[in-house]
């Protein structure tokens, strides 16, 4: 059987649906499993975790919007991830993990051989969590690490935590997409991030929407883009106190760089691991990194071809 996609959004899961999900995982017939905002009892959550532990076809797991809602569920997910070897993208946006919960998950995340995308947006994280996350961004050549990291809407992280993340990004040879939108960063943290961007050889997308920046930050970022060659091709600065003129200047410079790259070696391919990210706020319309709406009333089973097109959805 060709791998398929299972998506359920915002619905209570019946016992029959849970059995079907577990059967699909055990039969290695599922490539994408999305239970975004679904309601299920602890027993059924444990059944799904035990099934996904041995799944070898599962590439993307979306448990956004409160599915992982307690320490016991965090432990069950951690146990599953210790055994699973196939998951490339894990989305936990809107889960009340806290630093303590991430500490339970971290050993499994750090040892997972395939994980390249992690969404921990709106997970009530603080500086201790950042210390753990930096371990998932190994220095150049140490080992493989995350290529996409989302930390949207975690206001408990302080400038000290963000500075540590900036250092890790500067020395990481892997990170391509970094989403920090809707955190109270301010100009000081933005300055540190500009240094990280200038140092990184791989960072292509940086989302700083709604992060309390001013023209001071924008000028620093403009100078960086204008005077230092970087891999950056998308910088999101919407909903900040930045003049339209500065935003346009930055956009124009990044566009010029991307056009030169296309001429030199072809357009940059859209990667599949960013398709499950949650918008950090409802007013995200128009962003090319918004997650498409999930079906809201029933389980959706797709053939391999349709599932692949969902995972590698063309940017808007």
C-alpha cells in the first residue's frame, strides 16, 4: 500500500478512528498524520503513541493546538520518539509544554536521526528551554541538526535566552528557517540576530513579524543585507514600527540577491518540512509561510501522490 495522509482538525476522535489511525501506522501506510486540535482520552493518545513508535513511513506529525496537554502525554510522546526513526517534522504549536515538559522531550529529540523541522510556538517556554533547543543546533560539522525552527509567541524567553539562540544560529551549519514572530524581542535582540544572520551560511528565512522592532533595527538589518553577503532571501518585518520605505529597501535588496542566485544556479527549491506551522496570530493573511486550513469535520485519507503534493505545497 502506498503511504497516505491522515488529517483531522478540531474534532473529538472516536474509538474507531483511533483504531484506524493505529492500524495505518502499524502497517506503515501513513506519511503525514495531523491531529490538529483534536480531543481524545489519555488511553487513546497512548495507543497512538505506541503505534507511531514503530512506524517507518511517517514523515510529518502534527499535534498542534493542545493535543499534548499534560506531563503524562509528553512522556508518552517522548517514549515514542525514542523508538521512531522516520519523523522529519514535528509540530507541537500551542501545547502547554513549559520548560519542564521540553526537558522530558529533549533527550528523544536530540537523538532522533531524521528530525529536521520543529514547531514549539506558543508552548510557554522560557530560557531553560532555549538552553535545550540550542543543543539541537550543533556547531558546524558536529552532527546533523534542525533545518527549520519555530519559536513564535513564547514571551517568557528573555533577552539572555535570545542571545544564546543567536550564538547557536551563528555557529550552526544547518538552520535555514527561523520563525520568531510575536515575541517581544525589541531592537537590542534584533541587533544580535543581525549578527547571527551575517555569520550563518545557511539561514534563508527569518520571521520577525510583530516583535517590537523600530527603524533602528531595520537600519541595522538593511546595512547587513546591503554590505554583507548572506544566504538570507526572506525577512518578515510586518507589524513592527518600521517605515514602509525601509521595509521596501530591504525587500528589494533580498530580491536582487535571489534573482542573482536563480541566474547562477536555478531557483531555490521550496522545502517540504515547513508545511505544518501554525500562524502565531490570526492576522497572518498573505504570508507565504502560513499553514493552509486543515479539514475540520472528518478524517481525510489521501493517496501517496496527493500526500506528497501537500507536503511539498508550492509557496503562495
